[in-house]
């Protein structure tokens, strides 16, 4: 049985999946009727029992086996990402590598993070007691994943969930379902019992039914703020883990390694056509360096080739749809009308939106405070580090930030004062290692991804205490 057969067949018409680059039909998926969610829940209940009873070495073996299968089929997995998500071959290959690492980290977590001894005798009167706590599965987890990292962000939910002995109701993006299906196929081939993961494809009505069931113990969601708020209202009393996007600042100090800063910021701004929640959106450059940095940054940006993501020489692929590119074009038009100056880019060809650089964007304009999720970056000068940190902290939500400087004291001071889930020193904001805790600060911050941290969110401690007195 393949992952494509793990959801319930309905009489609903199939959902077609198209290439974001040329609009060609990739394939179709059978949607799940929200009325059938009770049957999915029943399947997940069986899966939760099977998953809980898997010994830790078996969970680890399954995750390791799936990682090996994906590594051997690297080209096929990469090509699927290119076709359905529009990432370039280079970017897709790196996502496959990260997925392999995520599954391997999950396998290690299954064996390592079983609990701890509790020192009961640390409290007077408890000397005759000894015991421990274990980490036990929650049960059923609903996982909802986006289109921008259609393989690795699914692995970040499935890997820790399986390591912890849970069952998963997986709802991948309708725009990019096949990478998720391929990942689940690899897990099944590696020995995962079929009912442990159930894939559901559908719309908002389906999602509401999946998250509101009392049998679901946790919802893990990656996506936008509006959807996250709707999920939090509908989910009821259960654990929520949400990664809701960002608007990353990168600070460039006068004393930075100039070439490294330019290279890092260009990559950080335009990787995956800017559809990257930790991509650099606001680059803040110290005034004495600003004009030199601006000219070099624009020159390097103009060298980027936007086009067919299946070609080896393409640097920037399409956005996920022509509609997304149109919205981006309209947002940049509004920014220019509000006072921003266009330095390069701002050309759209269907779903292709050429890398765009602005300066002088008013801090009151929404592009400064909201996530653009597109190949658009704003440059702005500052005088002092205090001013830069104030500018960096403007938005009410924050995932990552970056700073380029050779002064360790400045770097550590900035890391302490910037309100973000991660501060990358001498890296762009878009650096992420899959073992580290990953999530946002301020509004909407709920939980952390990163294998160990997601695993702990997806398990619950159980204390065993023996009274020898």
C-alpha cells in the first residue's frame, strides 16, 4: 500500500496539481470529504496503538531506513520538488539533504530521549522514594504543512511524531502534495505500519474537522498568521505548535567582511524565490557603508537568472503561482506609491517575479512590518547600533535575524537585544540547522520545531515513584 492510498476515496472530483513555472499538469490527488473525518480518526486511533507499541529501536530503524531510501532516490525526490514547488535543482537537492538529516536526527531522538531519573531524595522527607519519568506519546497529532518546503517541513513533523510513538493525520498543501506522498511511501517501505500516518487532502472545511476532533491531542501547523489564528479558535483544548512566518532583518555594520555580507544577504533574500519564512526582507546597513553596499548588492542581484527551475543555470525559480506573483507586483507598486525607490527588478512574467530591491520604504508601510514571502528586499541606512536594533524590532512577530560584524561585543549585544527566535552572526537570517530550536518571538509564537524540541512537544512525561519506606 502506498501513501496515495492511505486516504479515503470519495466521490469528490480530483484536485489537479500544476507546475508553478509553466502551468503544465503534474498530476491529481483525490480530496478527502470532511464528512469522512470520523473514519480517518478511527484509522488514526489504530495507528496510535501500533505506534505506541513499537519499541524504540524499531522506530529508529524505520526512520533510518526511510532516510537511506530517500538518499538513494535523491534525484527523483529533487525533481518532484522542482516540478511542484518551483525550486531550482540546487535548492531542491539541498532540501532533500535536509530531509535525510531530519529523519536521522529523529531516529537518534527515538533512542536517546526516553526520560530521566528524578532525585526524590533532594527534598527532606523523600529519602525513601526513588523513581524516574518517561516520555510517552500524546496519541494523534494533526500536521498541516505548507508549499514552500514540501518535503523537509513534512519530515519535521512526521519524524519527531514517529520517534515519540504517535499517529499523524497529515494534511499537506494541495499545491505540493507529491513530495509528502513520496516521503510517506519511503516510511512505509522502511516498515512503518500503515495506519500510523493517514494523508488527507482538502480545503478549510476538512482542516477544521481534522483539528477540532477531541481525539486529536496536538495540532502542528506551519503557515500564515490568519490561518494560524483560525486554527487556534477552532482547535479547542489541545496542544498547538505553530510556525507563522516572519519579516527578517539583517544588520550590516561598517566593520563587516564586506564580500561575505553582500553574498550572504543576496542569497538570504532570494533563496527559493523569497518564499522563505526566514529570508532576509529588511537589510539595515550602517550609514558610512550604505552606498557601497547598496551598489554591490544591486549589482549581484542583477546577475541572478530567473527562469526554468529545471535548468542548472537558473538561480531564481517561479513563485508558487501567477496569482502570488501578481500580489507581489501589486504590493511593490503600493510601496513605490508610498515613497519607496525601486533599485532593480519588479518585472513579472507569469509566475516569475524578478528579484526586486527597494530603498526608502516608509516604516509605516505594511511591507516593513508584514511578511512579503516573495523575492523582494528593502535596504535602509542607520547610524548607531541602537537605531538598527530598534528598526529590527519593529514587527510584532519575529523568527530570525542576522548581523554582520567583526566586533564580538557588538554581535553579542545585538544577539541579546534583538527580539527573535534566532540571531545569526556573520550569516544571513536564513541559516537553519535542523537540530536547533526553531520558532518565533512575540505575537503568535507557539512552540518550537527542530527535532529534539518538536519531539518533546509531541510527548508527555509520566512519573513513576517507588516508596521504599
